[in-house]
C-alpha cells in the first residue's frame, strides 16, 4: 500500500512540474520568436543595399509613369541593388510600391535599405543647374533643355512652335526668346515642357521690374521690341560698354524710318552662321528678318540677348550717330558716324583690313 502511495506521489509531482513549466516554455519560445523577428526586421531595414562599384555616389533616374518593377529592374540591371527581395519586402511594408515618384535621386554607396526606400518615397530628388545663354534658335534652345531634362527636345520644339500654347504666356513662336532671361537656373529633372514655360514666365515677371517697364515705356517700346532690338545689339558687339551707343544708332534710324541694315538679321534670315563678311548678295534674301529690305524691327529676337544687351537698350545713349562700322584694328569696338560720307571712310578702312587678312 505504501509503495503504491509513493508511486502515485511521484507521478503527480512530475505532472505538476510539467504543467508549471509550460507557461515558461511558451513565454521563452515567444521571446525567441520575437527576438528573431526583430533581428530579422533590423537586418532587413539596415542592411547595406547599394553598391556603386567604387564610386561614392551617383544619380539614379526614375522616369515619369514608371512602376515599382521598372524601378527595381533598373537598379538590378545597373548592378546597384544588393538584395532585391529585401528591397521589395520593405517597399511593400512602406507602401512605396504604389507611390512611385519620378525624378533624379542621389544614391550613396552603402546606403541602407530603409534610407533608400524613404528617399524614393519622399520624392526628394536632386535639382540640376542649367545655363541658358548664347542661343540663336528655338531648336538650339530646345536642345539645351532636352540635353538635361527628361522631356525630349523634339517635344520642346513642338511646344516652342505651338502658337496657341505660347499665347497663354503672352508670346508667339517668333517672340519666344522674350520669355527666357539668360541665367543659370535650377530645375528638377522631370520638369515638363509646360512647367518649364511657367517657370520661365515667372522669371520673366521677376526680371521685368516696374523700373525696367518704365524705361521701356519711356522709349515708347513694348518689351518684345526691347528684346528684339537687344538681340541685334547682342550680335553686333560683345563690348558691353559700347552697346548703349549701338542701341542709340538703331533707335535714331527707327525715328527717321531708315532701314536698320543690321548684318546679324541677314545672317539670321539666311540661317548661315558661318558668314563672317556680309556681302551685297546676302542682303538680297527675301525675309521679314532682312532689315536691308524692311524698315523697323524684325518680327522677333534673332537670338537670346544677354541682360547687358537688354539693359543697354533700356539705357541707350542719346547721340547724333546713324552709322557704325567695326574698327580696322579688330579690337571688337566700332567707329561711329553721323553721316554716310564719314561712315564710308570708316567702312573702307575696315574692308581694307579684311582684305589684308583675306577674310571673305
């Protein structure tokens, strides 16, 4: 009887001990699972994700309309993405797969997964700097932006020739350059053509201050007329200190209804910028831009004039000159004349210098 009693007691003790340990075991297992999950999550978010193969940083472009797979495939194709599955896992958890934002992003070597996904989710792209200056044609202007932006230069050319669209900004294809003020600007890579025009229209309004507008009014000229004359001045001289004198010559001729006879307008009409010496045969071209045939200003700017040229027109010098001719010393400056006889003497000296250098 006693033996059975002790045997039952041992069995009960073992069962009791086992029952008491179960909660501890369950808690321990749960802790282990949680620790493992946390470690796994920590690894997935902090794992180095980007390998730039020796470079410290580079730019990565996400095109407008791209989906998540396109972004991931591009990263993989370039060899940047070390762990595609982990990148996809975290992108899904952070809902980036449904919120793709186009742009130009700066990637850094060794960038963590969480940092990479957060960067793409934020849309915080790196702007780029574009300088516009010394531009002659709409096609050249479109090419300057198309070289740096996502928008294709052919799309921009079509936009720059779209009269109805440009009219919304107070411009036309022939006066397009009026909207563009030469300078260096920051743009986002995925700026569209319309966004570009809106931005330049804002810059136009910022540049044309009440003071500049007042100066234009005092000359009895519109802003497009000011810019058009400035574009001729721009191509006549690269000497800013004499540009107000050149502007004065043309204004004097306009007041007397004398044709401007500006060689740069002929070159523009011919679309041949290799011409170094405008001859009589060149001036026979039939074009509204040929100021040997037509009095007054051409239909629009013949180039994108510098700010210095625009201000030279606004601050033109009042003088009695109606003619000017390049100096025979090839200094870049000009001899000015009040009458044709004096001008012809200046022109002969310059032509002799051209002949001596065999410039045709």
